[in-house]
């Protein structure tokens, strides 16, 4: 399973992997449910104030990926510029 959330916060960007427990809690893979789950467990992102998210859940084949796109082009551009330059 390949599942993660890319996020852009006020002062930080990153990627948080999702495990089976996270996916069960999220339920139907929608922006609203992913956001609700993140708000329910703010310690997971160490208090980061989120501005935008992009989330993916797939089976590693690429054939059945569910992709929640960035809500804004700005969020996508910030993530791509910062995360990929400083990828862990």
C-alpha cells in the first residue's frame, strides 16, 4: 500500500505516510475526511497550521490510485519547490 499526505503549512512542508490504522480512521478517501482526521490528531504534524494538502492512496501498481489534488496551485508549487529541494 502506498498512502501519504503531502502538506504545506505556514512555515513547513512535508510528507506524512499513512498506515492501515490511519486509512481506517479516514474512511472514504476524500479531502474532507483526510482533513478531519488530521485535525483530530494535530500532534501527528506537531502543531503545523495547514494551508493545503495533497493525498494519495494506492496499491503500488498505479492502477487503482486515489489522488486528492492540491486545493490551490500555490500549495502545489510551494511543495514542489521546497520539498523536492530538501527531500529527506
